[in-house]
C-alpha cells in the first residue's frame, strides 16, 4: 500500500511536480492545453455577469459542438418552445445565461469522460446521473435557502466530481487500488481513502484546473472543499455547503457510482449552516428521479 499523501483538502499550494502532472492529465482529457483554451474562455465568460450577450454569442459560435448543443437544448421538449430557435443570440435570450452556462458545463463534463477498456470499472452513465442529481439537489436547496446562489450551485454541483476523472487519468494504478477497496466493501469516506492510497485527491485536481480556467472563487472552493465545506474560505462556505449536501442527497437517492458506491450521512455542521433537518433533505431526495430524467434528456440526449 502506498504511503499516505497530503491532506486532499489542502488544495493550495500544490507541489510543482504534482501541479504539472495534474495539468498534463487534464490536458489528455481535453480540459487544459491548447485544445481547451477556448472552452475555458467560454466558461469564464459565462460565469462573468458583465459579459455582454453579443460577446457570449460570438464566443459560443467559435465552438461548433457547443453551438449545436445550445440550439438542440433550446429546441428540446424540456423548454417547450412553440417557435424554433435558430440563432445563438435568440437561444441566449430565451434560455438565459444560467441555462447556457449549464449546457456548456454539461458538454464539458460529457466530453471529458474517459472511454475505453482501461476505465471500464467506472460506469460513465452512473457518474453522469450522480453529477446531475447533485446539481439538481444543490439547486433546489439554494432556491429555498440561498436564492442568490441557485445558478452557481447547479454548475458547481454538476462539476464537483470531475476531479475523479482527472484523477483516473493522473494515477490509474492508484485509482484502481481505491476501486479495489470499494469492491471489498470499504465504505470509508472518499477523502480518507484518497489520503491513504493516493498522493493527490480529486478535490485538489479539479481546483487546480478551475483556477487555470479563471472560474469564480466560490466555484473553485466548491471543487476543492465539497467534502469538508467548513474548511472552505468563509466567503464561499454557503456555496460549498450547498454542493456538499446536494451530493449527499444524490447518494441517498441512489445515484451512486464506483468511487462512492453508497450513501453517506448528512454533515451536522452543513445542515446547521443552512438551517435544515434530515427530513427536508430526504424529501428532496424523493423528488430527484423525475428531475434527473428530465435534465438528462435535455442536456445530453437533445
């Protein structure tokens, strides 16, 4: 078994070698490097409320795949438009910046999923279901408890586990050992397993990529601290808490995947911060299946 590595919640600073290896792993997934420059610019622009719609439309048109996806989603049954949407500008106005940001994030997530026999131990559909369920649950929580964070919570919830994909690319042998532990019935917290087996955790991987993308500080914090929201910088703890509880609700609803194959208890400190009780969270979990099915159809099958 490997020596224990650094605490996976300590996302900064990373040792230069680790940071370089993470960047190279992310580049192989199309998340960094020259092929990802335009993708990261689009995500940063979508996250900046000051970016004019015309500038956003021009950026989206530079990515034909994303452009086509935005138009497909705008014309999907999920949005029920009576008139066909044919231009990106019309799509942005009709859908709104938040929805287009979600489409871009979903395209990023879907495009980064590893393919091939090497990664067959992780069911990509289960991973996508967990990601979307986490986003939906976090957004529902935000709507009632922190309305100003609804859109950010959806994006951060959707992408919070993208670090596990980077981790598989970074250290497949180590990821394999972690999966071996899960298959033997080890139900310990993912952070504890990563700390014991790996040199770097999935939170650190994603936080580094988001920093390079110039994502908002709160979204970076959610990437780097979603398993321990009280360790996040104080100004960002509400968003990180929403993502933490959203992911827990998703697991409780049965949206598990290979790295987290079972539900986990809701953190008392997180519930206290948002003035919640377990019954409220379980109620959200009971409504997730219909929401996840509809959102999967709109974002990935349209």
